[in-house]
C-alpha cells in the first residue's frame, strides 16, 4: 500500500533493523548528554524560552538533560457547529518521527528481530507517513490533558477550542529497549507537562493556576528526585517511580498522578514519600518558572 | 444625509485587509514591510552540532536551520531496496542522467492542526525531490551496498558475530552464505518546519539548504544479513491499529551495523573544477534564492516609463503583504562555479513583468549569494 | 515540433481538446464558468480547479506539482475578473506519455508542455476569455545544441531540460509567462535558448492560428 500524498520511497523499500555493532568492544552505551548539573535539592538545571513560535498563540521550549521539548498553544480558536458554553481542550503530543520513544518495545509493539541481539528497532515502520499517534504518544497526551484541564477557565471561551501541540525533539530514553517501564517515560511526561504549563501562560489564556509537576523514584527506600535515565543493565528491582502534578497555589491540589513500578505490593508510606518528593520538586520548578517570567517581563 | 468620513487604519491592520495597498505605500518610500533592502536576503543560521544524528541510531544525517523565527529540522533515515544486478554494473557516465538518484522527502509544516499533508507540503516535497534529482547531486553508485556481511551465531560465546567479505575474508568463506542479491540504500528525509513566516518559495530555499547540508554530513553504515532460520514473526493487524495508510513496509533480515567506526560518508557529486578556497557542501548543488517582481506606480521618478511605473525586484519574499500581492515570482538555484541549476519563473501579473533585464539582475544576485555561502 | 490537435471531442463539458506532440498525447476538458463550491468562491474573480491525471497509475505528488505550475500560468492568462464568483474546472488527462522504466529517471517537462498547449485549445473551444494567446516549448540542451520536444533518450543525455511558455500579442511573442529549467545551464546558453525559443513559439502560434481559423469556419459553416 502506498500513500499518495507523500514521497515515501520506491514501492519495495525495506526499512532495515538497527542491529548490533560488529565492534565487540563497543558496549551498548546509553547515548545522550552527560548529566546536567544538579542543585542541592536534587533538581537538574533546565533551559526555558517562550514566545518562539510566531504563528501560535503561545509557545515554550524546554531543554533538560537530554530531553528537548517544544510546545505550541493554539487558542482560543473558533469552532464550527452549534454553540457550546465552554471551550474544548485537546492535547496532541508527537515525537519527531525517527526518535526512539521510551518503552516502545512494550507499548508501541515494535517488533524484535530475533536475529539481532539488540532489542531496539526503529519506531513504527511507517514512521514517515503516519498521521495517528502511537500508543506512547497517546499515553503522554492523555496525561497532559487530564492534568491541565482543571487549571483552565474554560467557561471564559465559549464556542472555542484550545489546542496544545507538543513536539518532542529528543529524549533520554536508553536504547536498551527494556520491557520494564523506566524513568524515561514518566520523566518525559513530567517535563512535557511543565513545558505545556509555561506555554499556556505565554498564550495569555485565563488559568486558575500554573500546573507544575515533579517526578521521583523510590528505590530500596531511597528517594531520588528527577531521576536521570539509568543505563541498561541496571537493576530495576524494588523500584517505584511516579510523576505527580500539582496546582501549587491552590493548596497543592493534585491534578495528575501516574505511578509505575514492579513491586507486587507497596505501602502507603511509600506512596506518601513519593508524593511529598514530587511536591518538593514541583515547588522548585514553580519557583524557577516564576523567576523566568518576572525576569522576561522586565 | 450622512457624511462620508475618511477612515485610516494603523499599518498592521492595513497589511491584513489591503496587503497590496500596504505594499505599494511601503515601496514608494523605498521600504519593505519587513524592513529589509529590496535585494537583501534574510540571514540564515545553520546549526553546527550534530545532536540528532548522535543521539538516535536510526538517523544518519541531520540538519537544523534557523532563519528569523522559522526553524527547519531535517532528519535523514535509510531504507534498503533490492536492485537488479545487471544495472549495477554500468558506470555513472554510461547511464547518463539515469545514473543519479535523489532523496524522498516528507515535509511537515507545524500549523496547529494535524492531518493529511496539505497541497503546499506536497508541492514542496515534490519540488525538492525533482530538483535534487535533476541537479545530479547523488550518484546511484554512492548508495549501493557493496560488501554486506552476515551475522553468525556462535553457540560457545552465546552471541552473534558479524563477518564481512572484505574485512574478514577467511571467516566469511566458511559461512554458507547466499550473496547473490544486490541492495542499495534509499534516502528518506523528514523535514519539520516550525513557526513558518515565509512564503512557499522562501520555504523551498530553506528546505533545499537543509537537505544539502544534511546530505553533506550523512554517514552511511555497514549492513549485514542475519540468518533466516531465526523464525519469522507474523504481525497481526488489530482493529485498534492506528497505522493508517502505509502498512506494507516489510521487515526482513537486513540489519544495520551500529559500529560507528565502519561508517563512511556519502560521496556526493562535487565538481572538481570548483576553484574556490574552501569547498563547501553547496559547491555543486548550489544555493536556492527566491525573488518577486512588483510594479510601483509613482510619478516624477527617474527610471520610470511614460506611465510612471517602475518594476522592482524584491529578494526573499516574506510576510503577508508580499506573499499575496506579488504574483510574478522567480526561484533560482545557482552554484559557485556560476552554473545555474534550476530556474522557476512565473509571470503571474499582467502589470509586473519579469523582463530579461530583471532576470539577468536576479541571476547576478543569486550568483553572488551562492558564492557567499 | 509539429503537433496534432482535435477539439470538441467531449460532449458533457464546455470545451475539450486532444493534443499529440512527440510521444505525449493528452486530452483536456474545460467546464466553466459554473457554480463554485462554497470554499472555492472568490468575490471578484473566477476560481480555477485544475486536476491532472497521469497516463498510468494514480495521481500522486508529482501531478500535484504539475497542477501547481499549470495553475500559476492559467491564473494570469485567463481573464478571471470577467467571471466573478464562478468556477472554471480544467481536467487534464494524459493518454500516452513517456514512461521511464526501472532505473531511469522521470521527466515531467514533456507532459507539462503538452498540458499547456492542449489547455490553450480547450479554453478556446470553451469560449473562456483569455488575455492573450500562449504557446509553450519543451527543450533539451546538450552541449549547447537545442532539441525541441526531446524524446526520453534525448533527455537522458541532456545537460539541461526546459519548458518555456510565451504569450503572443499580434503574432509576436511578447513576454515569458513560464520558464522551468533544470540541470546545468550557463547564463549565455540560457539567453541564447530564450531568443531561439521566441521564433519557434511564433511558428507554433502560426499553426495555432491556422487550426483555429479552420475550426471557426467549420463551426459556423451553417452561417454561410
């Protein structure tokens, strides 16, 4: 089958699998920039810039570690059809087509070629031509939408739509293709949410509060905020990772909660630890965002 | 009886409701709405780092270009296609123009809505595809996969080893390997354009620049075949599948060797007789420039004809006023050795004619620009 | 350089023409001015809907590009202000074209040239107002030597290939309406080619005039 609207190569094109290295000494090294500096609270430094996309109402660009995220907000835009008393809100999150998505083995059903020992393959074979979202993109979009929805004053924009378009230009996901959900997916969701909040502020849409988010890992009772992606082979046993999003100035109301782990049972105290950790991180992020906006408005 | 009062609009509003009038007013006082000189091009920044290629093992060439607020991100990935062995033996000269191939680009302009490619995206992709083909930039021979290897499972070591006919000749001979098929690479490019402000012709210039730059940094890997006895995986298409459109790309047992030491650059057709000090990637391919011609009606100016009109050549169209009011357009690709690679001229306006003099002037400017790149 | 043309072949449209030039045969139909769709409606001009279908296979981005080039040409030459809020539909169907086999590259210049020349006759047959006559040429240059309406073999050996279209006023080529050049061209070569193309296009125009005079004589034979 070929797509009539795109140039996708000759009809019998095969996408080769990414195999192993013939150089036996070259280990399956995690590719990505070395860890960014961390301050005492455990939060990495991040780079933020708004207003870079001219044709969007609001935009933000965030770089932290190996993650590069760009968010554009379009809205309020008129919608056709009958009158609706509030704005409709949607989030679409897409990776650049050839960027390997975190945990794509697990969620995107990218197949493993048994002939190659490395378990990575490129994302969907039809990556160049797809219009739908992959499962991972769906998950992230859905989390962002759930978390941001309570913060927008939708009633102020009847018969309109507010759309957020997220493009992930780079991630830190390790290339080991492990089948356990690691910090990469939750980490990127965390930073996408923070970036989207900033873009919403830039767009001037009325908000009840700025949603910020934190991500933390609890491993053997040791809490680590903003965990960097650990390279493959690292033992993921007894790990709970979770991303929690808050509206800090509204009594730290939780607007989003996503936890992954491989323990068959976990204690309430562990969950509390994680939530507190994420809250700390989200407050840090909020402080940084506040100082960014106050400095750029001068 | 109501009196008619004259309504005046601030410049930004006028630019949207009456772009042609706004443009005329700017031009008659010697300005452009975007405040550039008539023949000045918008500056372009080309990112020198190679992060996208380094961080992703299925991206083999990439380029990030910024011009004003418009950002163009280009990633080149590879496909493999089987070729008829007989055509492989002919040399590039024997095949004539058929000895060259091109890139298959998919252009996506971020415009706040998702869906199928627009006409503009399709036209840009096809123009880029044809331009690179006819400019004879990529010889077919550069993409052919010679010496592909085989992966052999070593039970004692519990892993695979890869052997190539040229690098490991002795081990290779021991493998019972059917080496009869010939393969060649296919260059697939994906271009994402953020915050476009420019006209389509200016976007083409950026995409062309981006693609040539990415090609100059492209590194091709080695390829090996894994054994076919490892079991076939049959994918079952589920109802919830979102793989609309293209489904049929088959996975076979062709794999890319991620060993970076064996990567080799793509050999482009750089003409050896480009006598310049620093040979850059644009020596052969040339640099694309776009122009528009508009007629300004103003009396009492020298250089006008009897009706008081003069034709002005504007370089690098940008902005709503220029985009909608200028219908006579010119796109030129010119390279350092003063060869013209492509001209696309359309005289869309009865009033503004692209005369031969203006064409000559535009060619001069395009030439100078190519030399400066 | 000679072409064969027939008009008024199709019954359900306002105008049609079939043109054969070299290895390319194309049929064009023109319907209009007719009622536009709401999204196509322009307040003070006619809108153009141009569809190009290849000889073999389905339309793809290649035909999209040809449509864009043809549209930019026809937008200026058709007197659109004469038919405000109307639509003119032009469909170009290739019946025969040079198909390149595997390993050869695809040239669209002959097709574009045939489409432009055929549209001229179809528009006249439909009675759509044109601001001037126009004629186009497909040229390939090999070592400075020009070949008009080159075959696929000529194109494969050429240094560059071009499509040039002039508008004709009072029997003389007046200005360049469209120029598409690809390949390696030197500036002097280009201008020599353009000035030679002027006289060739005027010859084509003489053939156009002759055909149209005969056509009008035939169409109004009942008046005699």
